[in-house]
C-alpha cells in the first residue's frame, strides 16, 4: 500500500462470554483502518458498525475487543520478496 497511510489494516474479533464459564464466543469481526477508524460486522451479518476507533465498535456490539493481528506498522516497509 502506498500513499498517505503506509500500513495495512489490523484485524480484530469482538467476543462475549455467554455461558459465564470463560469460553469466548466470537460475535463480530472487524478491521482497524490505517487512519485509526474501524469497521465491524456481526457474524450473522446483521450489524455493521463504522466507527472512529476500534474500541467504539466494542461498545456498539457490547463485546470485548481482541486483536488478531499484532502491530503491523512495519509490514509495508518489509517487502523484500
């Protein structure tokens, strides 16, 4: 990716604990865009959130945000192949 934002989107899951036994259930998936905004979609495809930050998606879905990808800020510069 080139231009103003040389990073790739980071993926996240939104999870809840419906049975109270510590088992997480994914209720939505999302991406944090290079400008810091985020988009999420419920697993049933019924709820879409476009937010200024990923933690706002967490609030909308009433769930816990879990990052799937780590810090990818250096990914765009590491294109040796």
